[in-house]
C-alpha cells in the first residue's frame, strides 16, 4: 500500500497535480505537498500596512502561525521596510513562504510616480525577480483591473464582467487549471457578518474545498476592519484547519477519516488523553481542563450514543 501511495503521488507530482512549494534559494524547512489525493493545506497571512507599521508584532506572528498548525504563510507587507519584513519571515519561519509581488510593485509606483496606474510591466517583473531571489516559495498574481483599464488592456472589461458574475469561487475555475492544485482565498459564505469572518469564511472554505480546492487561505475576524492581532491569527488558523478537515472528510480522505475513527474509539474507551491528542487545539482544551469537572462533560461521561454502543458490545447498559 505504501509503495502504491508513493508511485501514485510521484505520477501526480510529475503531471503537476501535486506541487511542493520550495525555492532553491531558501534554507531547509518543513515542506508540504499540495494537490490531488493529499489533505487540504492551510495558509495564513501576515505583514505590515502603511497605516500600521508594527514590525515587532508582525515578526511574532510566524511563530503563532506555526504553533497553530498552519502549512504555509504569505507576507503581504505594504508598509515600512517591506523587503526587511519578507526576509525576516523567510529566515525565521519553518514552513513555506509566499507573497503577492504586485503589492510591492504598486507601492513603488505610488512612491516613485505618484499612482498605481503609473506602474509598468517592468516594475512588476523586477519585483517578482527580487522576491524570488530572496527565497519566496510561491506567489499569488492578482490582476489590478484599474491598471489594465488605464493601460488600454482590452481584456479588462471582460475580466470585470467575469469577476462580477462568478467571483473567486467560480466552479469552472478549477477545471481551467487542468488538474493543477487550486488555491482559494476570501471564502466568505456571506458578507453580512463583519467581525465574524473567521466563521463565515470557514463555512465557505469547507464548501469550496469539498468541491475541489486544495489550498485554503484563512480570513481573520478583523478582515475589512483592520490588521489581525496575534490571537486573531491563531483563532483563524484553527477555524481554517477545521474547515479543511471537514472538507477532507467530505472528499473521503483516508487520513482524515482515520483520525475521526480513532477519536471515536478514544471516546468509547473514555481515554481523555488520547482524545486530546486528536483535538485541533489541544492546548486550549488542556487550559480549560481543571474548570470542566475533570473533563467529565463529553470526554469522561458517556453520552447517549456511547451508552447504546456499550449495550451493543457488552450486552449491559
């Protein structure tokens, strides 16, 4: 079975259906595979902004991201020392690092020419080359429609119409990738709950990944309201991991199903420590443990389903 798994995934890797983000200019880190047949991976966002250049806070976030179980993070800095922040993340983080080069190119255009629309194609390519040379493992390329319209690109109007009608979660988008791993972000199931975006995006993320997305980017509760705090980052990573796991179950991922199966067995056996080992956030549970009557509720005390199971197995109530 192990040989089959390796052979199958080697074929998927060679065909582009699985990717492993890794820049040869970067130090060794915990690599992750993304794509067909693998569990869904979760990505976090950090970075400074022009109105909040709190480098010390942002430099602490990579550790929070890793501790929370994220598979990758993206540095989206747009304020202060953008190059310095990105290079710090590349040096300190032990997971894949991504970026959105056009953000830095746009900032440079504003500083040097007074406007984003004054950005040139050469500005974009120079930024991409610089960030790749630094060691960035993967990049997201965003189309700035206003730039396209200002620079006479005929495709801009069609792009606007497609975006308005389909949005980020277009079911046809995955098919356009020809089987390549699909990265999705901004997975809000509804726009009516600002401040609760970790919940609405977890719902949307679970649906999108169940439908085929392979790489899920989190959304914090502070989205659209401001930059996330360290605690926001941890909470949102956890919410995204729950969404990814739910989608893995929907996609019949064997690893995910085995984890839930083992969790169920631990509950039947009233094995509290083993149950905690399967939790998405075991530390939070451990911190609450003395407050929950020795963890009797839901962990130690049999529930209705467990009582029925004990009757079935032992013949006793």
